[in-house]
C-alpha cells in the first residue's frame, strides 16, 4: 500500500487496523475540548510524526491510519479535518487548515468492473511550509503543494501547486503570486 502498488481494500489486516484507528478517533472526538493533555497524548500516539507539541487538531478529526501522517511545527487544523492516509501525507511547518478540509491518498479505478474487485492504490500528498488551506478544500491523491501558498476556500486541488502563489478554483490553479 505504502509503495503505491495495487492492494486489496478488504485485506483482513488492513480492516483490523482501520477499525482499531476508528476506535481511537472515536475516543479523541468524544473528549471534552478542555482535556488538552489527553487529546495531545492520543494524537501523538496516532500520528506518525509530529515536529513539536504546539499543534492543534480541532474535533472532530478523522483519518484512516494516522501513522502515515507527518505534521511540522505549529500546525493547526480546524473542525472536520479528514485525512485518508493510505499513502504518506506530509505537511510542513506553520500550516493552517480551515474547517471541512479533506486530503485523499486512496485511488480507485474509474472502470466499475475493476473498482468492484476492491483493488486500489494510493499516492502521497505533500504540503510545504507556510501554507494556508481555506475551508472546504479537497486535495486529491498525488498532489504536492509548495511553500508559502494560500489555497482559496472550496478549491479542489487536482494538480501540483507551485510555491509562492494564491491558488483557487475547481480545478484549483494559481491566480497570482503572493505579494502581487
């Protein structure tokens, strides 16, 4: 799965791990927001890499595995952050994620006969440093977003976004350089 090769989405080991993570996520989302210490403990054990303890992921939060997620320093994610981390999701330092943002790495065939075999593959997502992702943005598999980028609310990011730009739309595309 992590190598980007085709795998069975109904593999018993993967399903067991998905269900285990669902239980952890359920516990996290049920915690009182003031229970910062327990929330931090759960996330540090769930997420593959955290650069520091100065990150915030507001509840509710959803992910498939957690261990494929890496977040940089001073990370912030608002409500309803969803990460389907069948492949690595790497997020740099000083990134801000608006509410209802989804990051997907899982890929499925467009052919219904192939899709119904439950075979899939995954492609990593990389987000650079100093990135602001507006509310209700969807980031699709295989995308890289450069450093110093703002992604406008409601955008669907289907292709790489270069550094130093404001990008918006469906499909998301750069509309100006930062500072212009």
